[in-house]
C-alpha cells in the first residue's frame, strides 16, 4: 500500500491535480447547466399540451 501511495504521489503533482480539479469543476458546471436547460425546455414544451 505504501509503495502504491508513493508512486501515486509521484504522478499526482501540483500541476496535474490543478488540471484535474479544474476540468472536474468546468465539467460539473457544464453538466449542471445543460441538464437545467434541457429540463426547462422539456417542461415548457410539455406544459402547453
């Protein structure tokens, strides 16, 4: 376990962690916006019928 943790620490540098967290942040914001938009479109489309 300690060997795996040490090798993981070598791979997860500060730049990699910043890139991963930035990508995760933007992806979750985009997914939230897209699902909210689709939900509003769905609701407004089916509320008229």
